[in-house]
C-alpha cells in the first residue's frame, strides 16, 4: 500500500489557473507521485476543469451539500495525476474567473461553494465515497481552509492535516451567518476558533485547526509573523509558530525550459543564446514594436494588482521611457480594471515603444519570458514568486522587490559596476516609483556591458529551483502528520535521511 495524500485546492494547471497556486498544485502532485506517494488533487468542477480532465467517472454523490454535489474522478490531461472534481450547481456556472464576475465583484456564494469543497474532502476522509481514504489532507489557501475544522467537527481520526498558505492577503472572510449552514459547530464560531472581527474566516479556520501550517518560502514565513506582512493574522500565526514550516515552491523545469519549450520561436540554452535573439524579435513583433535587436526590452507579466505594484509601475515606466530613449516595454497581464486601463493608455501614449496585451495568455507568457531582456516584477509582498524564476530560466534578468520568496531565490547584482559573482538579478527596496526607476537604471547600466550581462544571465539560467528538495520536505511533514500505523508508508527509499520536516522556528 502507498501513502495517500489528498491535495485540496481551488486551481491546478491545466484545468484552471489564475496565478502561481495552479502551477504549484499540479507540479507538487506530480513530484510526489514520482516519489511513490499516491497524491491526488480535489478541486471544484468548474466547467473548464470538467471539459479538460480525462476519464472522469462517478465517485459518489454528496446529497447533503447545498444544491447537492457529485464527485467525479479522473486525471490531468496527459499526466499521471489523479484529479477529483466536485460538481455542484454553483461551480457549474463559473465559466471565467473562478472567484469574481466580469465586473471584478466577488461571487456572492463563494462561502457556500468553498465550504462545499471542504465538505467533499471530509466525505472522502470519512470513506463516504468510492475513493480511498487519504492518510494526510493537504489544504491550500483559504479556499480549502475549512477542511481541518470540519474534519475535527466530524470527529474523523487518523487523517493528518496540513494547511499551506500561498497568500495571506486572501482570507475568505464572510458573514458569520453562513457558519451554521456550513456545519461549523457553535464552539468553533468564537475568537478562539474561526471568528475574525465578527466574521467567519476560512483562512483563520485553517490556521487554527490544521495540525501543521506551512508557507512557500522561508523569508515569507518570517514576514507573516510581523504586523507589516501579517494581514491581521500575525498574532494567530505567532501562537502556532512551532507548527509553522517553510517549504519553498519548486519550478516545473520541463514546462519552463528554453531548450525544449514548444511555445517559443526558437529554443536556446546558456551555451548558445542565438535562439534568444530570435525570440526577442518575435516578442517585439507580437507586441507591435520595431524589431530592434539593440533595444533593451523590459517585460512585465503578472496580475495587475496592488500586490504586484501595478500602480508604482504606471508612474515609474514613463520616467524610464523618457530616460532611456531606446528602451521598449512589453506588458502582459490582467487584474484591476483601473490598472488595465492605465497600461493600455501607456501603450497608446508611447506607441511603438510600449506593447500591451490585457488578458491571460499562456503562450504569450512563454514568449515574454523567452524574448525579453529583463522582467520588472515589483511586489509589496511576495510569498514565493514563480514568475521571476520562470524568466531566469530564459536568461531574462529579474528586477524585483526585496521581499518574501524573492529574497530567498534571487541574488542581487549589487551597487558597484561589477556584479557579485553569484548575481542573478537586481533587487530593490520600497514601493516609491523612484525605487523602481533606480533599479531599472541599474539593470540598464549592466545591460550595456555584454560580458557582465551574460555572466548574470548564466547564473540566472543555472539557478536550481526544481521540486527535488521541497518535495522531500513535504513528505517529511506528511510523515510527521500521519497516524502511527501509516507513518512507515512515508519512509521512501529515495528520501535522503538528512531531510527533516523543516520547522520555521521553534518556540
Ligand atoms: P501570483 O501567484 O501571486 O500571481 P506567481 O509569480 O507565483 O504570482 O505566479 C503567477 C503565475 O501566473 C505564473 O505562472 C505567471 O506566468 C502566470 N500569469 C500571471 N498573469 C498571467 C497572464 N496574464 N498570462 C499568462 N500567465 C500569467
Ligand atoms: C501566491 C503568491 C505567490 C506564490 C504563489 C504560489 O499566489 O502570491 O508569491 O508564488 O501563490 O505559491
């Protein structure tokens, strides 16, 4: 018998994705399976997920959910990753963004929908479906935050629970009136339980009731214990710090590989960068810019939000474009409508120098990472930050905020003319437009020295952020959470003996 882990999340590529969570869920499941763990993903049966998953079969009815629910079990397309989809009338209607409508307003029934997802996990753990009961449930972000509380309320023993926080800013806080309908017992509706400033908080429920908590980088694990980055949960997290683990994310090195990427114009590698010039020309053309091989191309590719400093970039970029007359900017993203309009206006104003695509587009994302010279990635906070790591794989140098996971993954070139030996990017502090502009200037200064630039590119391309190490750390945590009789199942031969559950800090 293999160790079984049920990963509960709202997104997973290629079924549904709005951000890095979706990348992490699928590649974690795949990496666990490669190590012999029987990992499966439970997620909402959004219409695109139902359409893309393969071999779906009935896995049980859940008549007690509001409106009724049904589980369908199948696989990720073309991959050995089992996926279980919860089909409910409400999820059936979510054709676009899974959380908000076209106007950007949160769906009114989110609490009930994601509460239903947690109940589905409980039903699986209780053996009320045709699916095998997991030894550990790995809940991710607020969407799965109720799982540990509802398992406890149902008195289910023998299933360890881990909550991974990918982003503390999203908490799933809803009127407490929902609690009864969601099956949260009265004793859990208190400040010691799931209550957060009078509301029912899915994330707080997870933090409070999961056996263990983890987050996706070591630096973010430290930051979330402080008022500045704690989003009001720092006290609660500090109280649980002995159960808090820091396990960095991995990068899917096969999807993001310039040597094999089928989505880019010409493959390349550190020893032969000629393909990158072809990709640059393609990118310039794709974004309606002159194919000038000497123009430094600065790319932005992320959610257009306050977290990602979209507001700061909107002020800094005109300054950069004025200061560096040859620079070009390509922008790919979607998010807050005001920022989207701002970037569209920027492209209009700097026509022929700024190209913008508002929308979500996987192919364009690959073209952007492959073809740009630099990636501008401001963040007010960044739990991990996959995007700069993707760009680094393609020798595109990140200019990023010195926060969270960025601190752990990018080595700043330093202020002097010669970049430090390990430099893989440019980091900056602060969220003033001048902080961002100064960082871009440093990058441009480096760019004009090809041998120094290439040295930084080589470091960036060689940086190893694969899943190799983190997946072993997850298995060590799962092992610690499994019941006594199941623990040995997590003792896998490929795990090196020195990998332990990495506690962020002991009390
Ligand atoms: P976050 O999860 O906070 O958005 P990450 O950098 O960890 O930040 O992950 C973002 C993921 O979403 C990356 O895979 C990135 O390529 C992708 N992404 C973001 N915006 C877009 C877009 N407009 N088109 C395509 N991919 C996008
Ligand atoms: C979140 C974070 C991002 C992280 C991703 C995957 O959305 O904002 O930093 O990389 O989750 O963990």
